[in-house]
C-alpha cells in the first residue's frame, strides 16, 4: 500500500475526520457551558471528555451506516493515528502549567495543544485543510491568552465552533472525492 493509498483509506474510513471533530467540538461546547457555572468542572469535562472522542466517533460512524473498521489492516498509518491521539493528554501537562499562572488560560492553552495535535493530520489524511485547523486553533489560543478578553470559557466556545465547522468541511472534501 502506498502512502497515497493509505491516506485515501483514512479519509474514506473517517470521512475526512468528520466524526472525531464533531464529537470533539460537542465536548468542547459542553465543557464551555459547564464552565459558565463551574470553571473547574468545565476543565474536568474537557479533560475527561476527550478520552471518549475515539469511541464516540466510532459509534457515530456506525450510526451513520459507515464501516467504522474500514481501515485496511496493512495501512501503515494505523500506528501514527494512535500516536497522535496520545499527544493531547501528555501535552495537557503544559495546560496545567499555564493554569498555575492564570486560570483563564485553560481554554486558550488547550487550544494550542489541540491545534498542534492537528498538524500530523495533514499527513495522516493527506488533507491540507488540517493545516488551517491547526493554525486557527494554535494561533487563536495564543492570541486569545495574550490579547483577548479575560473570559474563562471564550476559548472553549471558539474551539467548539471551529471544530464543528471543520468537521463538515472535512466531510465535504471526503464525500466529493468519493464521487
């Protein structure tokens, strides 16, 4: 299997990242909503909720009638997908460090972590769209922390919207390619 074929297999099986980004966007929205009343609880919702992105995305694909296990066994990118998933919890140590400095940096710092996590998706899926997603989240998080209003959940709401929008963009790209 060539790299191009492996990337096509990933795009097709995961609809250009649709289910994962949609689920992730919804988790960010829930965490942001909870943060309006209890900021620390919102942090926990985001951290622990993200642990369920993959299984919920698989479930969503099944509900949509997609074969969630359509990744070829000989796809050389399988290992990369797993490794990418583990970058977020490891890098949340940096989010914790940002919290020690300023609590309202939680969502912006998490935006930077998640944005950086999307960089390898450019290669994984063979889709330049992920460079825009990574840049918007990483630069948006840094800009929001340094220059934005001091509102705790604003970065969470922005990230939720961006992830949901890009979920549909990726889905459109994957479906157009399938035609």
